[in-house]
C-alpha cells in the first residue's frame, strides 16, 4: 500500500508540474488577434500599406457611400508623405493602425529598430490627428513571441486577420467577391490593401461585397470596436 501511495503522490506531482509548465508556455505564446469571439454578425474591414492617392481615395468614398467604418494600417513613411490623406481617413471616423515606418518584418530586426519603426509611425500619426493608435499589424504577418511582446509593451494590440483577400496579387474582382461572400462569418477581420501605384481590384470588389454583406445582416465596425473587452 505504501508503495502505491508513493507512486500516486509521484504521479500527482508530475501532473502538477506539467500543468504549471504548460500554463507558463501558454502565457509566453504571442498575443495576436485573428478574429473576434463575438457571436454577433459584426466584422472589421482592414486596409494595409497606405495611404495611397488613388486607392485610398476611392475606398474612402465607397465607405462613405455606405456609411460604414473601417481600419487603415498605414505605413509611417507613406503617412508622412501624405498627411492630407491621413487626415481625411481620420476625419471620416475610421481607425488608424500602425504598420511600421518602412514595412519592416518585425521578427527580423533589432529591438531598437523595432521600437523606432513603431514610435516614428506613431509620432507622424499623432502630429496629424492628435490621437495615438492602439492597434498594430505586423507587415507580411511575420512575427515571433519576442517582437509581439515588445509591441504590446508599447501599448498596442497586434492584429492579424481571419480572411485574406490577397487583393495585392491582382486577382479578378469576381474572385475576391466570391471568396468574401462565401466565407465571411461574424467576428471576422478581413484583409485588403490600399497600396500605392497599383490599380487594385479592391474598390470594385468592395462595391459588391459591402451591399451583399449588409443585406445579409452584417455590421461593419473598426478593429478596436470589434475586439473591445476581449482577451486573446
Ligand atoms: Zn503590409
């Protein structure tokens, strides 16, 4: 009996150690949001790599036409070059997010470079709008635990996406439309782009996607609104 009890104690101890170890591991996992846990039909449209002249302007006018809000993850150096465009995004009530200053892959640069990339973008946006952004998207979707922890320390939630339109690769408008219409669910974060110097199929696709999703009961909110009060 004494022997059984010893083994039982030993196995309980091992179980306890395993549980503590896995809890520590979970804690160390990068905190990135891919979608919301909401069961409501709320979604967030996000636009990366702008602002640009043509694409951002066209997208803004479509969003205005339907009276909906979105999130723009802008590149700092583009923002510095075109403060007027940033102001028009902000004044229309959309959310501005930080996408680094030079579109740097954050897991591949030093801690100092990462901090500079984020702070410089933040400074440009604060200069133009007076508001510090609170959402960040890692360029290319590349990240590691260390870089995401650093971003979090600077006051940002890191946002990925749950539906990638791959609009930057210039697919046919119809293929973006059917992908979004076929796959969108409540809580989704949709990834689009408003890149410079490219006539993207994005505005034409949005003209079809937005009314379709509205007719199907979807509400469009900013990323911060979508994730409000949610832990990872
Ligand atoms: Zn990007």
